[in-house]
């Protein structure tokens, strides 16, 4: 079994070109753990394991946008925090659903599950045992800029405050032979994972700014696969945005390539490129807005959650062998539940307020600030991606 799984991804064993140090295979792998995962965490998390329920008064006081974050609702006269509101895209499965569950169980959060399939999301919420007062499903199709704008209008009309936005949803099309496109004509992976989220985050930035919650955050889920300073990031095809000529041309496959770098279409690369855009965008948000707004901008690699729907388009043999390969060979495997706790920490943990950081977790599940690859931390490229993205989503 192990050999078969390894044979599926032979390049996972190759020496990384950009890889520094001498990570053993045990420490890294396909969609696995970064080379620097052995680095000791600066701090460990505890809040999510501590499922203290807030007072009923605090829960009731949470709906109006003008509700102050701190209320004096307990009989003992102690100050309590109102429930936070977090929007999570793609909360109908995998990491998004597990995070929703982890946050809902604390009783401290109301989760807006921003999903393209309303029924699926509602069913997922029920099967996860979520209590109705802890979540709301709202329609969002990131593959349509109109839908993104509609979602933002609906959210604003709900008059809820926005305390945290989590850009989590993604598509991964590794076996696609031809590109497919969003409603606006962008290659689907970059259009959904990056451009849809870029517009969403830009349109909701003012709401985040207005939040009076003690820590307001914008989180964009990244991935090890976009980072070529890791073994996993060196599995071909590697992420590479090149000189952005395809992006400048509109990613529409007509008068430009569907790929950001202008090259031939490759579904796996398009996903990795989109993740580089996610990580660059987080840092550009940080540079432009952190100081003035106090918003914490963060990204993360949640670990290799080999069982999620992300791999639904992969060949059946891969889907069969990938989870045991990650569990027993690379040891990079993380359960959906564990990954949900990790992302929930980035949403809510008081110690994770540093902005501009890409979080990872070591083998003891302790968080640490990870290093991004050269391209994923290139400030000049981040600015160019930002400016081109603004044009594509018609903000400029
Ligand atoms: N799995 C891993 O090993 C891994 C590793 C590193 C990073 N990540 C990242 O983790 C995040 C979540 O992935 P996952 O593994 O949890 O995969 P998943 O279970 O497939 O979840 C992806 C979610 O995105 C939603 N989605 C897809 N297209 C959408 C659209 N056009 N509009 C709105 N929602 C859309 C899906 O909705 P439907 O339910 O309707 O399909 C689903 O809820 C992604 O950002 C991924 O890059 C995953």
C-alpha cells in the first residue's frame, strides 16, 4: 500500500530545488508538513479546548450592529463579551465545516456559513449538531462577482456586525484537461479561490473596520502547495505566477492564457497559483490596512486534511491511497476536526493577533509563524497581483 501510494507521487521524494535544510521524509510530504515544521512553537493554544459557555445575557445582546462588544450582563457585574460574528466561506464541508463546529461549540460565536449550496450547508450544519442560534446559512457563489456583491448586500442588510471574515472556500481541479471558467470568464480555480475572495474581502473591509470586537480579523486560508520552500511545494507542477501576463490578459483563455503566468493550462498548477495569490493578498492587506484599522490579517496552512472534498475531482485511486499515504508514510495527515480547531484558533485565540503572519502547526499541534516561499512573500508581486485583481473584479 505504502509503495503504491508513493508511486502515485514519486516527485514527493525528490530533492527540492529551493528547499533548504535537510528535512526527513517523516517531516514533510505531499500536502504535508513544511520543512520548518520542526521549529518550536512560540506559544500553544488552549482557548478552544476550554469550552466555557458565555452567559445567556451575552448571547442575547449580539445581533444589532451597534451592540457594543463589551456588555455588563452578568449578575456578578462582570464585563462579558458579546458573541462574535464570523463569516466563513465554504463552510458546507471539510475545513470550513469543522471550523464552524469548533467555534459554535464554544458558544461565543455566531457563524455565517457563506455557501453556494444552501441545502447542502443546512444539512451539513444539522449533521454536525449545530444549534440554530449559532449559525446562519447565506448564499455565496464565489465563481460569480454578482453573487459576491449580492452576498455582501444581504450581509449588510442583516445588520450584524462583522468581527472576523474567513476566506476558506476553494476548488481544486488536478485532472482537468481544459480550463473551465467562472460566470465572469476567469479560469475557475483562480477566479473562485482568489478573485471571488478578493472582491468579498474588499467589499467587507469597512464592516470589519467598524467592528468594536476586541480583535477583528481577516483570514485567508493558504497552503503548503503554493510554497516552493517545502517538499510538498516542489511536487510538479510548481506554483509560479511568472510575470503575471495571463492575469493581465484576463485569465479568459481567449485573448490571454487561462493561467496567471501565461502558460499552458494545468489544473493542479492553477490551484497552487491561486493559493500563492491568497497568501500574497493577505500580506498586501496587512501592508495597506493593518496600521490604520487594527485589523489582524493572517493566513495559515491547516495541515494535510487528506479526506476532504477538495480531492473530489482526483482519480479514485488517488482518493483511496492519499489518506493512508499521508497518515502512515508522510505523517502529514490532520483530521478534519483537528484542522477545524486550528483555524478556529486563528479566528479567536487572543494570542494569535499578530498581523501579516502565515500560521502552521508542529507535530505537537502547537502553532508557529511559518516562512513563506520567496514568491509567496514577494511584496512587489503582491502589489501587482492586487492592482490586476482590482481591475478584473472591477474595483478599479
Ligand atoms: N484539504 C487539504 O489538505 C488542504 C490543505 C491545505 C489547504 N487547504 C485549504 O483549505 C480550504 C478548504 O478546503 P477543504 O479541504 O476543506 O475542501 P472542501 O471540503 O472541498 O471545501 C471547500 C469548500 O469550498 C466551497 N466552494 C467551492 N466552490 C465554491 C464557490 N464557487 N462558491 C462558494 N463556495 C465554494 C465548497 O462548497 P460545496 O460544498 O458546495 O462544494 C466547500 O464548502 C481551501 O482553501 C483549501 O485550499 C486544504
